[in-house]
C-alpha cells in the first residue's frame, strides 16, 4: 500500500524540477515551450485511437519546427499581450526558449503516438490479433541499451499513465532536455514508476571514469589538432584538396568525441536518477564499414526514434528505397531548414539507397563472374575498399551540410 501511495511523487517531483530548470534557462519565455507541450497533450488526448492521431501528431510537429525556425521572433509578450507586458521580455534567461524545441518535438511525437497505440491496444476486441504499435525493439549492442529498456520502449502502459504531469515531465526532463539522448515516452514513464535495475553502481562508476578519460582525450586532441579553429577561421580554403580532406577527417573524429562526451554526460546524469536511456555512440567513428552501420551508431537514440515512429510505420524494409528519403528529409528539416542541410539529407539518402541496392545484390548473386571474384583474393580488397570509402562519403556529405556549404563542397569534389 505504501508503494502505491508513493508512486505519484516521483513524476511530480521530476516535473517540478523540470519546470524550475525551464524558468532558469528561459526566464519568462519558459511559458512558450510549456504552452506548446500542453497543446500537444490536449491534441494527443483528443485524437488518440482515431484515424486522425498520426496526421495530427506530425502536423503539429511540423508547426512547432516552423515556430522554432521562423515564428519565435514574433512571440514577444509586448506584441502578444500589449505594451504593458513588455517588461516581461527583459527576462530571457540563459538560453533561447526556441533552441531546444527540436528535441521537445521528438518527445511530444513519442507521447502522442505511444498514447495512440496504447489506446488502439485497449480498444482491440478480445481474441483479435495485436496490431498497430510497432514492436521493433532496439538492437542490443554492447552499451546500446539493456533488454529491460528495450521491453519498456514497446510495452504499452495503462492509459492513466499518459497524464499531463508525465507528458510535461518527459518533455522537460532536466538531464536530457538540452542535448538528449532521446528517450521514448513509454520507456520514460515506466521508469518513473519503476526505476531501471539493469545497471548497478559498479557500471555507473566505471561509466563515469571512462567519461573523464574521454574529456582528457578531447582536450589533448583539440590542443594538438585545432580543427575547429581552422574551420571557423576559413584558413583551410587556401589549402589543397588533400589538406582539406585531412582536416575534414580529423574534424569528424573530434566531433565524434565532442558529441560522445555531451551525450554520455547526460546519460550518466539520467542513470544516477534511475532512468536508463539509449547509448548514443556505441561504436567509434572509424569502426564502421558502411553508411547504414555508421548512422545506426551515431546518435543512436535518435536513430531508434526514427525507426519506431517513421520508418516502421511507413513499411520498414518493404519500402526501404523510398523510406530512407522520407527519414533523411525529416532529419534535415529537424536540424534546420537550410538548403545545405537539405542537400546533406539528399546525399545521405542517395548514398544509402545505392549501398542498400549493391550490398544485397553482391551477397546473393550467383553469376559466374561475381562468384569467381568472390572466391578469389580480389574480393577481400574490394570489400576493404568499399568499407573505407564510406569515410570519404561522410567527409563530403558533412562538409556540405555542416561546414562549407553546397558550392564549396561541390568544388572540393571536383578538385
């Protein structure tokens, strides 16, 4: 009985801390993300279990992304409520209120669709086959996630758990609010009731020590290879293609270190709070041999989110060549609505479509020529060349999307 009585305390406390943190980082403008989340909650409650749920979730997500990119500049208290409220515009906090909306969008879509699928499951007639909710569990790689977490992602909760308090606590959970990793609503809310038990104190302590070692490595790396400074200054433009390529390669590796540290710090914080989230970087950047493998490991929690809420509902591998364009189109717009990021998404989709077509064909074809090549020494070198070429692809794609832009990226390829 005491356990049941104490159960509501944790999500409520988490919510209060989250709202307090929001007030600190956004000042008076914290009211805007809270309002956006409350509207998302009402929309989810109104449409869950109907055919309008999925279109409504995605339409609202696109609207919030538009607000993040374009509309936020018009959302001022003085202009919305009148000049007598203009004094509220002075309290902007430490961080722009719109800057974190892209991560909030992922949590709101997760809440909406998890509630929708849970409602459909509740409405299912007795004896009817289970349907609707994608039962795609995260692939269990070392430090990716535990089996306990994988089950929490796909197991629907009682409908009472899809409450406003849980929705807001999930949307503004402090350890993950600013940078992620991404956690689904089902997994988060279930851990509010039953904290994770897969990772004990010894694992968490070792994880913290490894994080400190990574911080030291990044400091040494940026000291001896000041790639970010060279990129920001534009000094690399006057160099040759070999130097630009080397700079891009080193920058990608240091970016891997930087994001790994950010995400592992957030994950460590969540683990200390009893919440397991997906590990974002499960492999080193150079320890991949395909684009598919790289994107499954880089920002893995987002990758699993995309698989659950976009890729699988659109048909999964049955329509892989089409779905990959939808997924990378959303990822590009989610990051920023810029031509160079749209080009980044298009190039990723193109190269992954080519890879998805060639690799299965090479594995299953039985033509005499290919079979002879596969059985000879040439095949080993061909596989090695294919495995390493993905690094060059990543350099070109990321230089275009996150660095020099389309024009210089094309110029680099031509050079």
